[in-house]
C-alpha cells in the first residue's frame, strides 16, 4: 500500500496541535522519521535530544489547527 507522506505528516502534526501545553510544548512520542520531517519543514523544534517536549513553531501551530485538506 502506498501512503502519502505529506498527508501522514499533516495528520501527525494535528496530534500535538490538539494537545499542546500552555507554553507551546508537545510530547514527542511519535515516530522519529515523521518528527524529523516536521522539523525539516520548520513546523517543530529539533526532536533529537534528551528533553521530552518539542515546541511547535508558529507555522507548525497554524498548520496543526487547520482542518485537513481533502
């Protein structure tokens, strides 16, 4: 089965967008390949490291709050 990586990324980005902390942090217990792609696109801070939360960027938060494209 072929999956659309952009659609997967958008769906995964919606998860932290729905559960962000008051300071914009989100838990990063999501597949690292997806998290790395979101970081490369500028939607989240670097997911690699010892800190548990990452931060949504302004662009990432705006995209996370948008309804999914059909």
